[in-house]
C-alpha cells in the first residue's frame, strides 16, 4: 500500500535495483543450447532435454515428413519444412539470457485459397509440476478461481483460450524437473490475434499457439459468446507470426515465471505521460470512490463491488456485494479516504 505522501512525493527510483539485476543476469549466461534432432529443434542442458519444437504447422498436430536446417547453433536455428498446403520457414534466435524470439512464416503453395488452422508449439521435456496462465489459471485452479475453468482440459480436450484472456498476450507457463518454459505473443496485430492452449501429453506438456483466434470455454450468462474467427490465405499468400519463449532453470518452485513477465514488460513498455499532476490524480481517485462506490443502506454503509448509473443516479447492481474488492482496490480507497480525512 502506498501512502499519500509517497504518492505525491515519489522520487525516481529503482536504478540501483536495475543495475544489481543486470549484474546478476550477466553472471548467469545461457545454460541452454539449441540442437538439431531429426526434424526437431531441441533445447538441451547437458544431457537433459528441456523442450523441443516439432515440425508441426497446423492444429491437427501432424508432423512434417522431413525438415531442412539452414542453420543450427548454440543461439540460433533456421528450419524449413512442408505441412499439407504450407511451406513453412522459421527462425529462432536468442535475444537475451533466457529469451528467444521465434518467427515463423506459412506460405500457401497451392493454387486455391486455404481456410487456415495454423499452430506453433513447443513441448516440454519434463512432466509439468506447476502451470500458470496469468489472470486465468493458477496451477489449474484446483481450489479457487470462482468461475474460472478447472484444469487444462475437459474429458481429454484441452481448453483453448483467446490470447487476450491472459494478462500477457497468449501468456502461458509451465515448470518441472528444475526447468521452466514461458510462452507469449508479439503485439504485432497479425501475431496477437490468436489463441493458445496447454495440452497434456503423457509426461510432457505442449504449449500451443493457434490461428485464427477462438476459444472453447463454457459460456456463462445470457450474453456470453465464444470467439470464433476465420483466417483465409490466398494461393501464394503468406501468414507471419512472432512469439517469444523464455527458457530458464526453475531454481525455486513457482518463481521462475517472473522472468517471462519481466521480458514481456520490457518488450512492450512505452511511455504514457499522465494527463494530470499527482495531486489531481489522487483527488480524482478519491472522488470516484465517494461518488460511484460508496453506498448507504438503512443499517450499513460501505464499498460495493460495483454500481450502475441509471437516470443520473448510482444504483446497486442486482446480486452485487460489499467486500474489500478484487485485489483489494476498496481497501486502497478506504485508506486514501482516511488519509484525506
């Protein structure tokens, strides 16, 4: 919780912490090497297989019969293969200590327009011990999550999520055997309008990215609807996508995903200048709390989790409740009002 004084007088900070982090990252170095294994691109550490990228280009999970490697090295791989109507070319290169950029192009080599159902996938070399989809699933939501889906699949069919359901575009993570994989999409429009799934496979887990965008989640409420887009690629046309993969040791359980979140932030951050000075922002925030969340009943006064504006008046939503608030916003508002008082 930040105090009013800290909010209004917050100095620029974090440079020392960032410098220390840079020193620590520089000292680690990449522990992974990229190898060719038949048609696969392997990420290995010592004799251990951390993960592999099979020659799969479509959602039906059919692997290509053959693949050619233009380059394969410790920090880069270039591969081409054919899958159905597609000529596929891709490049994977190390950008940072544990961050890989994965670019792929599908070319329709046929003479007709194809309704595409494309996929990129990376399969773990370990049995998953923990999974995370930021904002959607914490290890499959075994106990919590309210209306969130449980597990990674239902009756053997993996849940498919629109990329925008995750707090990071198509962000998904797994760890096991001391290693971890974090996958997320580029914010390029043609890349990010996709879907993703975590598909259990025996003692492995496939992180899958899918085009076009869709989902298969249970519909809840009278206005609920599924995402189901189409993607058509004309004869000779191409479709391109860029994903990022973070592969690193999971020295501490349920902690290594922080690196993927840091990379997503660094890649996508951009400066947004505030429209008002801090004092004005503070006053607007407390005014919002007083005007829109504060609700009086005959025997109780407090913060509601939401009200609607009807004919110029704030009206409690049917079924709405009083509580501290999702992620504690109402607790923050209460503290701000107390400090102002």
